[in-house]
C-alpha cells in the first residue's frame, strides 16, 4: 500500500506515459535531487515524482547536514523530508566500526505511539531497497518483544515515544551515544503534553549538539518552540512553509445547522442515505459522546468502531488496520485518538461536535483530502457550539458554507435491531490518552441514615 505522506502530484500513468495530472510547473521532481539509486527506486515504486512544499524546503538543508526547525502540519510530507535526509546521508557515509545492537544512527521522537508507528512504516517503505534497519519503541506494547528486536541486530533508525525510550536507555538496551540525526516531531504537542522534561533527559544522552544534526518540526513555530530549537541545535534554519490555504485545499467544507436533539438523526440518515460516504471518520469532543454514538450506530446496523484514548494499544492498532482494510466503514473518534489516524481514502470527516479550538478543526479535516485526493468535511452546528464558527473562519481564511440539512435527513431513526458490540479493551493505556473525569464524591449506595446526614 502506498505511503501517504508524499503528495500525489503527477502520479505516473499505468502505461508509463506522462503524469495523470499534467504539467506541474514549479514543482521539484525527486529526480532533480540526485538521490541514491536504492532510495530513488523506492520512491519510484511508490509512484511519486514531485516534492511537497515542505520537502522542497527541508531536503536540500537536511541532506547537506544543516539543522532545521520547520513549521509543518500533519499530512504535508514532513515525515518523508526527514527520513529521506537521513537515508541519503547514511547511504553516502558508511557507519564507522562494527555497530552494536541498540546503538542507532538516527532517533526520531514523537509524542504518540501512532505517530511513532507511522514513522517506522514510512521508513520501511522508503528504505525497502537499502540495508538500513528501523525499529519503533513505544509504551502500551510488549516490552520484552521490543527488547528482543533491539538486541537481535544493529539498528539504524529508532522511532520512539519519550517514556519507553527512557526505559530502554535506563536498562542499557538502547545507547544513544552514536546518534547522528535527532528528529523532534510535533514539538508544540510535546510542550502541551508535558514531554519536554523527558526530551531534555533524552537529549543529555546524545552526542553534543555540534556533533549531531537536529531537525525539529512543529505545527507552529511559537516563541516557546524557537527557544527549544536554540537549546538543542546551533544556528538552526527556520522554515515556515505556509500552504496556500491552511485548511487542506482538496476538502469541501459544509456546515449543517440543526438543533442538538436532531444531531444523531441527521448523522444516521447521512450514513444510510449517502452512498458516497464510503469511509467516514466521525469526531466527538468527549469519550462518553463517542461511546454513545458507537453504541447507537452499531445497534442499528451501521458497521462502526470506536477509537478513544482509553482503548488499549493492541485493540487500537487492530481497529486502525481493520479500518484501512475496509472491514467497517465508520470510525468514531476523539481528538486525542484522531491524532494517530493516518488512513488513505477517508472520504468524509463528520464533526458531530464542533471542536473547542480552530486548530483542532484543521487537524480533524486533514484526515480526509490527503495525498491530493478529494474529501469532504461535514460539521454539525447546534445551539451549543455555533459560537466557534467565526473563529474557525478567521483561522482558515475563508467562510464556511452553512445550510439546513435536507428534509430526508430528518426521517425518524429506526429502533435498534442489533445488539451493540462489547466494548472490551478500554482502559487507561497511555500517556497520550485523555484523562478520565474524576469520580463524584458521595454515597456508595442507598440513602444516608439520619446520623450520616450533614448538620
């Protein structure tokens, strides 16, 4: 399956003729970058020819060994930018001495296990014709299995979440003294999620900053992120690649205005009556909302699953693989879980609840319209959430089309006909999971006796 971080500008036609999208004036072909033949073969195998804007900016500096702090949204191609930079350098410069297991040449740190797994997959795809070996280490998975893989043979690239990486370092399973490339992915989220102290501990285990190359990526290059960049890299090059439209320009946006009580009715009828909604991602703001949606949809025959931060890691990965394979067509998710969703061909994103922040709207709708494909974002605006729309419009730079749902979307919802699936496997599984709401204090059961009543 093609990796999804290289924008499909000019995919080769099956018969090897000219690219299907015609002229791509101003786009930089990968062939012009003089990449090593094994890497270029992998890119050709994947059917891509042209760099995305962030790749065009990062690759010349990354390949030349410069330190880069780049502003890039998810889905813009930054993963390929830093992986290609590493692979080029490693193919051109032989590793000195005999490498020991657990001593990587490159380290990529990301805040969530899903991002780490995605980096590993993309590294395998780009390195398929090279001898380079990539491993992912992350929490919520079998520690012993990851340890066995690390000890079995030398490794070139390690992608890791901070906590699990520090566990392996403290046990001397991973030694970071030979790291030549450090990548800090989604630095702004590292700040928000409280990972920076762990990242500092990791950086202290690396070679000095003047003896390694560092690439840092963030959705925004805020002053806090720039201060981090200056701490960890000398003379960084700042690259702020703004797309023509901050919201993906291959996505059509539609807002449906309705009363809160009608939201489920409209959602169910959309899924039932619109055959073009082939692979749908539905976002809710709260775990209880998304769990209720999954139960209500599944009990009425809609093939759907739930993905939240409380779903354990094995089940989470199985759900994503089943979604990719088309075994069900509706995935209900919270924002935290949605961060790790990298699935091709999501036709529609439905914001059952409007997000709390404009940035989250952009992140959500970025799950569709990926890799140049067309996508649609449908948002439900009710009396409780419409206030956020002006902020979103200001942030994305254009007005959202808003209208009433069609009459057929108000048809009554049938009674449940299926027993909802058991939700099993939900538990507090990771540092990036949502925090559960605190329990209410009060009676355990029954009424208080008169002696227990407050005076």
